[in-house]
C-alpha cells in the first residue's frame, strides 16, 4: 500500500518551544520554527494563502492555571519563516485550540482563563468575543468556566466548544451556539447555548467532520473514560451518544482529522502521536514519540 502524502505539524512545548513537521507516518522530522513563545498550544493552517497560525498561552502562575493576561496569536509562512504577532499580548488571555475557516476567512479560538470564545480575521482585525462564561478574577478560579477546544460547522451555522472543568474532575462539558451573536445581546448573556454533553472527565480539543455529521474530541481526564478519543454523531432532534474510539493517551490534547483518508491523528503531553483508521479505530498505533511534550497538531495536505 502506498504511503499517504502530506505532512503533520506538531507544537512541542519544550525549551525552546518548536514547530515540528513530519510525514504522515511520523518520520522525516523537520524543525520549521523554534522559540514560539511560552506554551504554544493551538495550530491551524490557511493552505490557500500559505499561512500557519498558532496560539501562545503565556506565563503560568499557579500550576496548570494561567492567570496573567499575556497570551497571543501568531502567524508564519508555511515554511516557518516570517513570524508575526497578529493578536498581541493583552487582547487574549490564554488562547488554546484555534481553527481557521476558509469559507468565512475567520479564525476561531478558545481563551481559557479569559473565559471566552473569540474570533478574528487572519490579520487579527475585527477581534470579537462570541461567548463569555465569566469576567472576574473569582470566575477565573472556577475551571468549569474554562473554554478550551473549538470547532465550527459552517453548513448549520454552529459553534462548538469545550469547558474542561477541574483536572480529572468529571465536570467537563461540550456546548453549542449559533456562530453569530444575536443582535443586541452581550456574549456573557446569550440564551441560545445548548449543552450537548455534561459530566465528561476533561474534554480538550474538538474537530467537526461535516461529511458524516460527527464531532470528535480528545479527553485528558481519568481513565477509562478519560485519556481517550471520542466522537458523537450530531443530528437534529436526536440526543447525541458518545462513542469512545480508543483509550490509553498520555494526557491527550491535539486532534487532526484526515477527511480524505478517514484517519485521525492525536497528540499528547507524553510526546506521542497516535494514528488510527476511523473505520477500524481499535487498530490505533503510535507513529511518533520521544521528542518532548506535544500540544496542537494539524495536517498539511499534499
């Protein structure tokens, strides 16, 4: 069988932080960029304009919590050159997973300790808060309000995001709302938000696959339900059912879906990349390891 073409882009949070590129088989490892800021987390690709976007969480003050308003969003060329900051420090608190939606020419990301879901244009303009789960320092202490993963369904006009809760706390949720704020409504006062899943171990990153109507997510919580890759088919009027595709992640974070070849790639803080056939998920294999802790992952098609 011929090897699949394309590349995986991986964010490594070592010192210095790095952007790695590998084949879809996990070999031919290249360093595209280093020194990506403090704790790079989310990565997205604009293939048409040959850009890579990434988020930097900023500084940590209390263990896993980031209570300094010093996150940022950056952009570089596909080869790792010409890095620029498009959303500067102070405009996004702790940016996490980021998605680029070509049809809308918009970036969407979650701002964890900022307690927000946000969007902007690829140059950082038109910065908008779409959802706000709190605003005070006391609210920031409540991890149930922390927004982490984000996905967009343009066909139905839906925005999905995760709120992870305490580590291993069984407080995680996946929520959904229309893509745009209702006229005259503040992002912290929306009444059009649906809770799709509650009491999850600790959901992190999301991917929407419109061709099959499935929402995929990683969970870094306590096994057996945590440290897993999950999916659910989203259908109007039918409560979604969670399906665990495979377990055994080492603090699962990043997720990328190869729609053409029906494969998923998952990265974790243990430094592993797991690959699986979506039709035979029990056959997941480790294709990459040993290069330090990993956060975001993205696929660059051939």
